[in-house]
C-alpha cells in the first residue's frame, strides 16, 4: 500500500480577550501577505480577515476565553480555525434588526467556502475553509450534487 503525503504550511497563535481581535486580523494579514494572497486575491483576504474577526470575537464574547487561532495552507484550501474553552456549540440565528449581535456565524457561512464546528475535550474548534479564487472548488461536480455541510 502506498503512502500519501501532503505538504502544508501553518501558523498558530493565541489572542487574549483584551485587544485580541485587532491583533488577530493584523497577524493573519501578515501570513496572507507571505502567501501572496493580498496581491492576487484581495477579496478573499477581506473575507478571511472578517471571518477571523468574527470567530475571535465569538470566542471572547461567548466563551470568555482566549482565542487560539490556527492558519493552515495546504495548497488547496486555507483553513482558519479558532478554538475556545466553551463546550457550548454555536447555532446560527436570524439576526434581529434592532440589535448589533447575532450575525457572526451568518457572515462566516456567507464568506467561507465551507465551515464546521468540532467539539473538543476542552471546548470547541470552528474551522472555515477558503479556496483561492484562481483554483476550482475541489467539491464541484460531486456525484450527488449536494454541497457538504457549511458549504456555500
């Protein structure tokens, strides 16, 4: 049986409740710059940065914990994962026009190509995947034609 291998590049950092959202965006932008995305995929960079903001904000607001952000580029997809210490699984909701809250996961769903939530023994991890615009969606043309959960 042959071995499969995948080359990937990744970065990880923790962002505390105080000042973590802005720092998370700046840190993420630096890594997207190193991949060349800011020059060739500025709309995708904007989507990634807004997603990072929303996921770190949710970790701080709903879990009251440090947000652990991991970026992994596997030459197919940029995986943006945020882990927090709350075991409560998030549920997308219809935002109320009179309140500023309740839009985060809806934005993530609209911006990311796919996303998922995974329970962990010490909380949960939400991962959003972004395909670069110059590469086709690897799930296009799936046999039954139905998108995977969390895909747009």
